[in-house]
C-alpha cells in the first residue's frame, strides 16, 4: 500500500509498506464470500492509519499531533452515528408505519427504501461541504490514475487527467450493492419484534458485504457483457456524487502514490497485473 500527501510546503510526502499480515496472505482470506470481509477490515484499518498520517502532515505547521486514541474515539462516535442513522433510524420510522401496513414483506421493503433514501440524502448533504468536496476530488484523481494504468496509458498528469473519475471497483458502488442486497434479503425475514429485527440487521451485515464484494468483482471482470454493464450503471452514477473533477495538483498526488505501489510490487507502468489495483 502507498499513501501520498501534499505537505503545506507543496512537497509530496510518500509512505508505503508491504501488506504481509495473515489477513492479507492467508488462504481463507482469499475464499469467495470471505475475501470481501477481509477487504473491508483491511480498508478500515489502512484507512484509519493513512488518515492519521495525512492529518498529521497537514497539521505539521500547527504544532498539533493527532494520536491513535483521538482517532479511535472519533471512530467510535462515527460508528454510533452510522448505526443510529442507517440501522436504527429506518427501523424506528418503519415501526411507526407498521400500524398501517399488513404485509411483513411490504414493511421490510419500506424499511429498505427508507434506508436507501437516507443514504442518498447523506451523500448529497456532505457533498456540499467544502472540505468533503476536496476529499471527493482526490477520490476522482485516484480513479483517474487507476483507470489510466489499467488502460495502459502513461502515468503523466496530462494523460491521466483525460480519464474518467468513476471506476467499477469503487467503494461507492460496493456500498450501493450492499444496500440493495440488504433490502432484498431482509424483505424475506418477516416482522419479528423491533429488538430482534435490529439484531438480525446487524448480523446480516457481514453476510451481505461478502456477497456484495463478489457481485462487484464479477461485474468488474465482465464489463464486456452488455447486461453486466447495464447493471453497473447505478453504481457508476452514484459515484458522480462521491467524486469531483480534480485539479492537476491532485492528479499528481494520485499518480505519485500509484507509481510507488507499482515500483514496490516490481510492476512497470503499462504492464498487466494478476491482482488489480484496489482503489481506496
């Protein structure tokens, strides 16, 4: 893995490290329907560490340093917010509507639709924040760099800038697939008491995530199939909300990180990899 950060001085600072843990290299972590869970955990742990690294670089002139306990406490609060907003909230709203709904199937579908609406509204709202718009622009730069590499094009600012800001293996598409599958699967679970309904949703999350990863992987590997391309359109459209067109300085940062990954893996730009780059 590699992370590139532009320092306040304008210099790009690089950090890379091999992924050598059992999580990355054990046989079970590569099993279908399990590898999606390992990727989620890998993304979470790497994401936390790289965000900490990035934040401390950005604050180096402020004589302030973020510590792991500070980040962990922020994560705990964030997870509580996610559970309340995307799990508990839709369930409570649905429970209030259940007095007017006879069918458990319809009730579960209503819950799923509410969850989808909340998710889309959340993405739209945070996308209006200036800092998040900058994050989304870097997201777009990362996709451009990976798209250029997979197309065999030169990893240069002018060339990479011409590529798309969307990517079939993006985490945004992954989240959308999770939500859609979640709606379909939970619609078959009947209408137990509210507490058990919530517990079932929590327990189902890893199962649905494992299935969703296989769906994303399959769709990325079969883009030559017109039906598969059609099914990926919603995920690619949703990425329009989570990416922005980056400026050239952002593209340069994305290229720098990608080149480091390729160099450390002993892969030359333009060569085909057995394991494709995974955009984070």
